[in-house]
C-alpha cells in the first residue's frame, strides 16, 4: 500500500498523503465516480450545500452589515482553502481533501462569530453544550438534506476527521471511530492538520487588515508586533512613497508568505524525521507533523495576542458581541419555551427529538435551528418574535 505514489486527481501525491483509493470510506457506501476522486466529490458536495451558502452572511469578526470589504465566513473559508492548497501542493498532499476540509471547517458556526457560539453553548449547558466543530460535523452528517438515499453529505472519513478538529472527550465517546483519536490523543491525517493551521494563518492575517480598515488599530500599534514590524520596515525601505493601503497589503502579503514558507520547510523536515510512509503512520505519530518552526510560531502567537487584546476586545467589537449574545439567548429561550413558534418543519423535528431524547432533544433541535441562521436572519427573527410591530 505505502511506497507507490497515488494519483490524487491528475497530480501525484506522497505516500503519507491521504489516498482516496484506500479511504476509510463513507458512512453510506456509494459507487465510485468515473471522473472525480472521492475527495474531489467531498469538496464539490460542500460547495453545493445550503450551509456553505449561508456563510456569506455569517460574521467572522465584523457583523455583515458593517461594510462590504470585511471578511465573512465564506471569504475566510476561501482564504483558508487557498493557503491550504498552496501548502498541500508543495508537500505533495491531497489538495482536494485539504480544500474540502477548509471550506467545510466553519459550516457549523452560529451567527455572530464566537459570541454566538459562546451564547449558544451557555444556552445548551444542561443539554450537552454546543461546540461549533461538532456542529460542523452534524451539518455534513445529519442536517444537510440533498440526497434521496442518506442524510447529510455522506463525506469520506478523512474529510469528517478533518472537520472535527477539536472535541471534548465526553462528546468524543459518542462518536465511535471518529472520536477515538481525542480519547487516545492520536493525530488526524496531514490534510486535516494542514487545514487547521491554514485557518490560523488566514484569520491572524486578515484580522490585521480588517482591524485596520475598521479603525480599531493603527499601524503604529502594530509595530509592537515583531512579525509586522519586520516586514513593515522592509517594505518602507524598498517603497518609501507607497500609499498607506498598498503598504498594508504588501506587508500582510509578505507576512502570510513568510509563515507559509516556514510551514512548508518545517513540515517537510518533520515528515522526513518521523519516517512516515502512510496516513496510518501519520495518525500514530507522537505529534502533529504540519507545523511552524518555534521562532515563527512565537511570532504568530504574539500577533494573535495582539489581536486578542486590541481587536477582539475593542469596545466596539464588545458592544457588538454583547448584543449578539443577547439576541441568541432571546431566540433560544423563546423557541425552547414554546417550540410551536418554530416554522413547521423545525417544530416537527423538535417534537420528534423530544419524544426520543426528552428536553435535551428539544434543546438540540432549537440549537440546530438557531445555529443555522445567518446574522441578518437572526436579527429579523428576533424582531419577529419580540417586536409586535414586525410582521411574523
Ligand atoms: Mg475558521
């Protein structure tokens, strides 16, 4: 099995890459496609899903109506996929699988970014909690309705393994084979490790851009961050007359490039040192093999802390997140207290889930409904439920 290169689409992948020919398969077996690999099909299924289209109107950091230039979850996911694919190609990993995981990683995100996720987790505290990674898996396994023969998108094991990047041990116990690695502390395949890291690289850098655009931070503040200062110095020296916007974009471009090149070099080294010859070797390795070097990782973390302090905890962002938490809490409480207020299809789901699992079933059905909302739909639904002047 290992040793011979695999043909991932038209490209040749390394023996330690995920290989669609030896995939652990789909939950519901399907005939193979004549022209597409299994991972291409995964990627295509994600793109055609309802949940993917809704990401257009879901917040990354800035609420969708704040401006047209800010990242939303869909543009964030596309940037993750771009970074992931570039690195996958350099390391001879499966690009399609990397892209599938990248595009699907946030499908379970609530409206209003992390504030929404925290609020829903609080609402669900007595009923098993709410984790957006687990919800992404629920979306592709259960919630999407696109096939006559099975629920969900029926993705491959390798894609599902990548989508579930974190999971509490309690929840992992209920997931069978897929949850096993969180209990045994094993690694996922390299494409999954890569999509996870590409996510971090993408948001760390685009939140600098969005934070500057929103006026939450200034270039002068950012100069305290080594990674930024280093490239800012270089760009200023080479192009002293450059207009501020282009200056920022040139700096961010170089920051991403430095981290990406570092991930490629560091991962190549780690893969060689670990001597892995198959995805099973990768899964059994001591730690992740896709990684930044210690030096670049320290820079990356410093930037992340800077953003935490100056962007995510900026009073204007906090006002937004406070409102968002209130809206989600109101929606959940109203619909949980009286599920008859849900649209018929969802009310039916809630009734069926409650008959099977009691109040926890009802809560999960309400959480699925609320989590699926876009920012603007959540605001509209809130007015419909609480503002007597709004049409219902
Ligand atoms: Mg993300």
